[in-house]
């Protein structure tokens, strides 16, 4: 079975843990109190990777990373290589209702995507709408380099299965990119 390592990164209180729990079918005691993730939390589950003509089941290792800049960027900076090692893809999750998140995701992109040389197909922006928030986003004022990345709107309150389907499509893109990369590597050895 194919295995992928996906990082869930982004600003504090963007919904990374809620989305990670939903996609992995993990249930936790979710009383209304916000508790930030300390460092990273790893969830393992099987999922369908949809796309490119076939559906494959893959094993997903999802790393739900802390979004606290001071905590994560300075306290855990020495851990970044371990977090990024063998990452197949990165999902940047943000709350589109918070203008500060639009600026912060540029930093997350720089630290985890640009520096790793990941292809756009290995990355995903997820605008996560919290319960009761406005769902009418329209065109988000994203930086030019972020506009190249696929963007999905996430609303677990109104369209939960749309989020799961979009994530499975993203996994299919990641697997396709990994397969093409492996084929290019094999061809370079042969020639």
C-alpha cells in the first residue's frame, strides 16, 4: 500500500486539528474550549486517493502542526527538518475571516513549501470556515505565489463530504506527482 506524509500547517485557530480529526475519523472530546496543539500530533489512517483515472487506497500519515508562531517557529525550529523529512505534501489551513491569516500563510508557504521545492500539485490551501462564520468569501486577496496553489473552501457544518472529496482528490494529485518523480528518477538511472 502506498504511504504519504502530509503536513497540516497554518496560523493558530485556523481549524487544523478539527479538519485532521474529521478526515481521519478521529473523535476527541471537543468541548467548546480551544486548546492549541503543542508541537505536532501524528494521525495515521487509510484513505482513497482519487484522480488520474483510478482510485487507490493509501496510508496517510497526517502531521497536525502547531500554529503558534512564537511557540512553533522559535521553540521548535530545530525540529523542522524532522517535520519536513519525507513530506509528500503540505496543506496550509487558514481562517479566511481573519485578515492576519492571509499574511501569515505567506510565511508558512516560505518556510515549508518554497524551501522544500515542492510542486504546486503537492500543496493545497484550505480556507476553513468555522461554524457560524460567513461563508461568502469570493476572491481572496492572496499573494501571487499563493494564487498558483489549489484552493478549497472548507465548511464542515454545511458541506462535510465536499471537504473529504476534495482532500481525496488532493491525495490523488500527490500520488501522481510522486509517481512521475519516481519514473523520472528511474529513467535518469537507465540513460
